[in-house]
C-alpha cells in the first residue's frame, strides 16, 4: 500500500537546476523536481542520458556542479553526512566483495551501518538465499548475486531507495521474493531506473524523462502515456 | 581571471638582476682559493637550488589552497610552480655534476648531501606529471595532484634533513665555499644572483599562468559561441585544461 | 570510529586469508631477492652496512608489492561506494588500511628476517634483537602510512602498478636511510656495536609528520 505523506514533511528528493559535467562533457543539465516522501519516480532515458549520474548524485557519491540538491532534507554536498546511512543504492555493480560469502558481505555492511546482524539471516531467508548464504559471491549466478545486492541495499532500512534496474537478471520467483523489500509496498521513497516502460509506469507515482542530460519530462504517472516514454528513446 | 599583472616590470627586473649577477660573477667576485674559477658555477647552482626548493614548497601550499577552496586556479598555480621547479631541479643536477667534474674529476659525488637530496626530490617530482596524465577526470586529476604536491612538499625538508644526517661528518663538504662564511664581495654577488633567479622564476611562472589561462578562456568562449559539437574534444593532458 | 576500523580490518584480513594475494607474494619475493643478492653481490655472507642495506632494500621492495594490492578490491568491486554511503568517519578507511599494511609487513618480516639471518648474515655477526625490533617497528609504521596514502593515490590511475613504486620509493628514502644506518651496527662482524638511537628519532619524526599529513589529506582522495 502506498504511503501518503503528510504535507508538512520535507520531500524525499528536491532538485533545482542540478547539473554535473565530466570535464567538458555535460552529463546533466538543469534537472529540477521534487519527490514527496514515500513516493516513487520512474526515470526513463536512453543510454548516456544521465540516469546513472543522477542516481550517484542522489546517493551522495557525486557532487553536483550546478544547482541545488537536497536528499531527505539534507543539502548536498554541504550536509551530505546527514543523509548517509538513510539511502540505499542498488547499482549496476553489486558492491559486494567477490571472495567473501554473502553472509560475510552482509554482516560487514551491517557493522558499517550499525545494524543488528540478526537481520542478515532474516533477509537472506526472505529472498531465498538461505542455501547459498555461505558461498563466496563469485560462485553465485547473476540472479543470486542480484538478490544479495538487494539485501545489501535494504539492510539498513533506508528512507530512500535508489534502484538501477532492480529486476534485471531476476527470474519471476526472484522478482516476487524481493518485491516486499524494494517494491512499492516496502515504504521508502524510490527512484527507479527501468528500461521496461510498462512495468516502470505501473510502479511509479511520478515519471522523470531524461534526454541528453536534459529534463524532457516530469509528470504524474497517471498522466503519462506509453508513447511519451517511448519517445524519450527515439 | 588575469594572471599577467606586472609582467613587464617583472621581466625587466629579471633581466637587470641576471645581467647584473653575471657582471658581478665575471668581473667582481674573487676566485675561490681552492677551486679557482670553476667555483663560480656556485652562483648559478645554489640560487637555482634554493629557488627550485621554494617552488616545490609553493606548489604544495597552492595544493593546500586548492583542496580547501576547490578553486582550480590554485591547482593551475601549483602545477606551473612544480613544472618550472622541476626544470630548475634538472639544472641543479647538471650544474652540480659539472662542478663536481671540474673540481674533483668525477661526474657525480655522493658526498655532497644537497646534490643527493636533489636527486631524490627530482625522482619524486618526476612522477607528478605521469600521475596527472593517468587520471582522466579533470576534477579528480586536480585533487589528486594537489594531494601529491602537499605530500611531496612536506617531504622536501624531511629528505634534506635525513640525507644530511646520513652524510658522515668525516667527509668535508665538497661543493661548499671557502670555510663556511662568505666574504662580503662573494655574498653580494650571491645575493644578486639569488634575487635574479627568484625574479626569473616568478616571471616565468606568471607568463605560463597567463598563457594557460588565456587558452582555457579562449576554449570556453569558443564552446559557447560555436557550440559543443564543433570543437574537437579535449585530449587527455597533464596540465589543467579547465578553470 | 574504533568499531568501523575494526570492521574494516576484519574484512581485509578475512579477504587476505581467503585469497592469499599479498602476504605470500611479499614473502616469496623477499626470499627470492635475498638469493638474487647473494649472486648479484657474489657474497655468501654479509655483515654491517652491506647486510643492513640488503635487508632494507628487500623489505621496501616487498612492501611496494603490498601497496599495489591494498586498494584493488575496493576499486574493482565497488568497495569505495559501499563505504562512502555508510554513516562512518571516512578517515577510518585510512586507519584500517594502514593497520592492515602494517600487519602484512610484520607478518612478512616474521619470516623474512629469520630467513635473512639464516641465508645471508655472517654467522658471527651480532644480532641485537630488541634494537632490531624497535627499528623494524618504527620503520614499518612509516612504510605503512606512506604506502597507504600512495596506494590510494595510485589505485585510481591507469598504470597503477608502475606509478605506485615510482612515487613511494623516493618518499621512503628517509626511512631507508634511517633504518639502514640504525641496523648496520647491529649486524657488525664482531658482535653488535653501539646502537645509534638518533636514527630512531628520525624514524619517529618521519612517522609523525607523514601520519598527520596523511590523516589530513586522505579524505580528499575519496570524494568524487
């Protein structure tokens, strides 16, 4: 069930004219939107449109070069430390040490975030990793690795989830198993990058479209047609 | 951002001081009792050394300022200071070698702690540009270069101390001057030479800063006028290319 | 901070025990280098200056191997990102990596120094153990501090395995000087001679200066 946020609380994400460049190449330009707490925004755009850059800025890993960005009420980069530990990132790489087991990886992250290690076992069971929890990550299939990465991302019960194609490599069983953790019913605000337009639209409250680093679309999901999304990839 | 202020005055001052120093060296300073005329290379070797060391330390100080403020202009200043000091360091090694050969018959003497320290410092700073070149992202390149400049700048005095201590007191200073104290006319010549070298360094530093910042600004203007697609992309480079 | 450092150190030690990348290589390298020196110098026993020099050059080069690998897992498996998003003091990464490198050096020396004594040190030469341990400890701290900083500096570059030794070795020359000068009388032919304690002061000074410096600048290497 979607959480309706009281009007007075700070938006989960608030961007105003945010830009970021790599040397001379501008990856993001003049991106502005505000995401209410508990809501989901689906980010669509072709390769190179700036989606990953946006995600990394929201994660606090990249500093914006222009504009103002605030995540969970903390202004980046000045107050980035206030948001640390409250944001969960699921990136392209699983961010797991390949030579350690799933359990060791998760317990390490639990210690870094000050989370009760017992939660590790509970999460492993929930996503169906209990049989493989003591195997090194490099022995896992991509689907299993993705499940482990999802566990890592939600281990510390973040208030904002940044998901880069979370269902990639997952079989239907896996997708079902992780839904309570990263799906709409999980609770936290979500920024979801997906190439599956239909599925993305179904999941989202808002839609952000990026083309060439620029904001091409920002609207409530209900008002966005599939054709609009497909147009971003043209 | 203008870096070229006072360039004309500085250039004139450099020329005057250096010519003055040469005149003093050849016509006024006395010949050294032990080493004869050859010793006069000291008036080039030592000022070059002192200025190079100050340049390296200045590079470190600008590195600190860059990290504290994020202003890439400081990184540019740091880069140019280290770059010119590196050239001077090579000069120090060459003149030191010539001096050693002329005075003692060997191309290199390990007994001279300053020369040895310079060799080590040179080897360290020779990594500065390869380090910059191997990092693609310009912001990261500037930051990492600043960290290196700070660490290397702090290293210079420590290194001199350690090498000097290692040099046993039994060996006399090969390339020193007569005794330790300099007679008045040598001291004057030395000070003029030092002032000339320092002026030269600052002049060259400002020239290179002005030139680099001009090309950076030119490029940014071109981009704004012509649009991004018309310009060839920046090649990977050791020097800062953006401010 | 202490908890974070402990978690990081435990993770690195576990990784090393699992993959055995650094310590065995450093140890094998040291012993091979001793053999090379035996033939390169055409001497089957060393004492005094020469012994100290061979030992310290070998240990420094072995340390470089450790430096090269120190941050590779973070760089290649996304460890930096995971750490940067955690609500922890970022300097903990520097402290933990320096402790890990120090640990590696101590373990390697535990085997390499006896190997050196067995293989190359002249049988009658003095082996004053407490002084030797003091020199090893202080020098290792300096190597660990500088090595961690340079390892982090170099891991993001392209030719990382080349540029790390090129940067680290000049920076470690004072350590080489002080350690060799301090160790040379300990390996003297007729039994250990007087120990020049001033070199311990130099090492301590080096450790202090670079320790503080590295602590101050390390965070700047982690930002993006």
